[in-house]
DNA sequence: CATTGTATTGTAAGTACTTACATATATTTT
DNA sequence: AAAATATATGTAAGTACTTACAATACAATG
């Protein structure tokens, strides 16, 4: 069952069938309808490989991320997949487990699969050492590369970012206004967005004339119990803090558990602000105040930008979206 | 850059190059090494479309699920993607949003993309009305279909299941042994696995000579606050229960929040058992006792079975895996 | 040494599409 | 009505592989 069968039954040439297939305007309505009818009758589906061979491209986008089971990335993948499908694109997924070797291997693999573009989801995608990202910059010479919540400069690379810095700046400011003076900051990674959040926190302190204390800033694995235990340890060591801000809700949940364990009352005695406004935020008692990084909007914007690229328009190399502070019960404001 | 360039430079025919590409044994070692060296020097990558055209197949598996952002499915996708990649297969993802129309559309789409097999992840994939699944049974005539945690009988369909029924049977039994007499059961959907869990709960009651009370069994959306509010409503209406079992940790978290709201103490006054042993399980205080549905093992088994199918072996049409009861702090046992 | 068999390689015909260019038909202009 | 133009369709040459079958080379056997 191929294009010849259709052309034969419709009494036209294969070129005409192909034109109908590709929505060419150079086909009369009468012929188009006829061909369409025959295709339907025959239950004909064009062969993707032959199509890809001819066109050199296929309606497929590669999505790479470190770990699709991470809630934040899982949502990103969901919104990307859905959005792309709306434009008729399929998604092929690659999880790198955050190893540079895998990142390089899979990017190469996606290119050899002739995907039309590659979306890199998550700020952890970008290596701290800039030259370690050369393979991305190089790949971008031949295929559009989109970063969701990650930043890398380069030709043919478009980034969509959340204004994390302003968000934590604002949130920390409100914490200070509500009386907090010793705000502990917990972050998971030194990624672009991770550092942005941290800088916003520091901005707020500076803006209010408070010192940026190194003994209030800690890195912690993205794990509820790890965060709880770290806080417990700091508590025991005598460190005082009246608020905890985190780069991820997971850590904030850990902070709530720390407060429970030490019988500190939230938010009177301890304020907590999470990040990502994930489903964890409503799991705790009291429920978490959290910064919504608007992953859905981030994905939608990324796809919009990609479509501009595909249509040859000049797409912005960098789009920034404002975050949303979602007030719940772990803060006084 | 194609197979001709390689053949020319290596001084062999394209057939020989192709044989090297496909690991044919009918090539002398000397020739193979030569061709491999030339490929490497030229940086040659075979064109997937031409390859697919010739072979009629491509190293790609379609994965369908209702919603990749659901934690359970997100993990399934992760393990499937990783496992398949280990065998050299790519994954293309389709989220159906649980609409029958989408399921049919995407299954057709995956078939037209000539994927080598389709994995249906999640029990919600199967429609309650059996004839609504005919499109799957039909598709299975032409392409292997694997169900992860879902059940459908049919030729060329292989199911990997978790023994949910035994798991809830055992768990409910322990609850009864620890003194509970009015165990509330909350479930999210009437899927195959959903019903299995419910039946296990009923088995345990029956086995202990307790009545199965309709007023203790409720359906609830998969949402923390919805579960909490439902329990609050039941509580207010005067219903008594001394334990809550749920088909998903999300609902169990809601139960913990209900207990907090009504100042009932866990587990003395109220026992709670969740399902899936997800990351939610350690978010609450006290932490959730939960049944681990062993999604990783489920995915690994599915892939093993698929490889048997690919190799022409006779794969089991149904494999069952035992669940694991993870004891934490919301139960007395 | 001729014959048979086996291992290796090459030729050529698929595989199912796209599209530049040529041609035929229809429409408009003069 | 002829010429010019626009529209519609067809022909044929890509696109980059696989593989059945043919051909060759080379070793083993009688």
C-alpha cells in the first residue's frame, strides 16, 4: 500500500498524490478531494521513512532532560509533549541522568535521528564549565536548540527562563518585612537557575542592609529527609535562624519536618518558603508558601519560540517570564 | 555523505558497507575493520530514514500513558526509557490525557511511525468497557503491545502486573490484627489495578469474618485536598473509622491532613496505609506506611518480555510481581 | 587437477516518498 | 482569435539505505 496504489485508483500521478499529502496549493479542489477520498477508502498512511528520506526531516522534536521522574521535569515533559503535539510534532525523550557523557551521546543520537529541533529541559542541563557545553553550541550550528529554564549563549540557541532572581528577591524581602532577620538558604545545585535564586536572596538582604552570612547558606541533596537532617544538625550545633528559603519544595518539606521534630511553630517561630509550587506544597501542615516557576508558561513560550524559528522568523534568543509567589501558611505575610 | 562515499573510499561495494553496518557475519575481518576505519575517518552516520525504508522498522518504541507528570507514570517512563535505551531503543512518548479518542489517535500515529512495539503504561489505559479496547487488540495483530500494570487479553499482548490484590489483602489483614475494625477504603479509579486493590481489601475483611461495608468505601479524585475534605465530610456526618487504606499515596497524605485537622492521633487513634510508596510517603509527619508497587521491577520485566518477543521466543502473556509493604509510622504494626 | 563446497563480495532491484522541470490545460489580455 | 499568462498535472531523477541473487575467490576433497 503506497502512493502508487492511491495514484492508480484516483487516476492521477504520484506527484499529485504527494502534493495533496503535503498540502501544496497547486492542486485543484476537485483533484484534492478525489485523492483524499481514495486515501480514505484505501486506509492509506504515508510511510514516514520514505517521507523523511525525501524531506530530510520529520515532524519530531528531541527532548532531553536529566531525569523524567523528577516532578518538575515530569511536568515540563508533559507540557512540552502536549504543546508540540498541538503543532503536529512528536517527542522523543532522552534522560541523561545528568552525566556529561550521556548528554553528548544522546544529543548526537538525536541528531542522527534527524529530529527537527532539540529541547533541553532543566537548568541542570548546562554544565558549570562553559567549555563543557561546546558540544551543544556546535550542534546548534545544524539544528535549533531550545533551553527550558537554562541559559547558554550561542547562535541558534534560544533560552526561556524564569526570573528566579527577582522572585527570591521579592520573597526574601517580604520575609524580612515580616520580621525575619536570620534567613537560612538551602539550594540543591549551582545551576544557572539555582544561582539566580541564590542571588535574589542575597539582593534582598543587601537591599535591606542585612549581611549575607555564609553560615546561613547551604547546599543539600534534593531530598526531604536530607534537608530535615541538615537543619536538625545545624539546629543542634546552635545556629539560629527564623526562616528557611529553599530552591525546591522538596527541601522546604524537609524544613517543615525539621520544625515538627523540634516543636518550632510555623510560621510564628519559623517561616518557610519553597520553590516550584509543586504538589508537595500542599502535603504538609501547614501548607507551604512557594514560588511558582510557571513551568507551563515556560514550556508554552519555548514552543512558541521554536515555531518562530521553524518559520524563519527571528526568534528572541532569550525570553524571561516572571515567577509567582503563592502565599500559603508557612509565612506570616 | 552516504554509503557510497564510504564504499568508494574503502574500495568495496555499498553492499559490503551495508553488511558492516548491520553486523552481518559474511564479511571478512579485514574488510570489516577497513570499512569501520573509513566510517570513523569520514564521521559517517547512516541515515535513519533510508535505513527504516529498507528495514521497514526502526529502533524505536512508542510509550503511551495518560499523563507523564503523574509521579507514578513519571517513574514508569523513566525506567522504561532507561531500560529500552540499554537495548539500543529510543522512546517516543504520547500522553493521552486519558481520552479514548486520543488513545486511538496516538496509537494509530505510533503505528504509522513504524515503531517496533508499543508500551501502554498505567492501568488507566484500559477502558472499563472491554469493547472500547478493541482498537488495541486490533493493533496487536501487527505490532507487539505491552501493558505495564494493566490487563487486557489478546494475541500479541503481554501484561506485566503487580499483585495488588494480595498486597492490600495482606496489609488490611495486618491492620485488622492490630485492632482496626472499621477500615475506610479510598480509591481513585475503577481500573484493573484499582479494582484488584479493592478486592484485596475485601478479601481480608471476609477472611477475618468482618462485613464489607459499602459506607466505608469511597471513590475520590487523586488529590491531597480532595481526600482530606472527603474524610472531613464523612467525619462530620458521624461516620466512624479507625483506619484508612488508599489506592494511592496522594489520598493517604490527605488522610494524614484530615487527622491533623481533627486532632486524631496517628497511629493510635487512626491508622493509614498508602499505595505506591512514592516520594509523598516521607513528606508527612508521621511518615506513611505504604505498599510499594515496584514500578522499577515492573518496567524491567516488561522490557525483558519485549525482548523475548523481538527474538521470537514465546513470551508470557502475563507476568505478576509481588508488591512490598513498607512499614513506616502511620500503622501500629 | 578437476570438482565441489564455502566464504566473501558485487550487482541491481527494491523501499516509498519529494520535487525540479516539462508539459498540458485553462484563463486572461490584446 | 492569437498570444501571453496562470494554473494544474505528469515525468523522472533524486533521497540513502537493504538484500536476494549472482559472481568470484579460495580451500578442501576425490
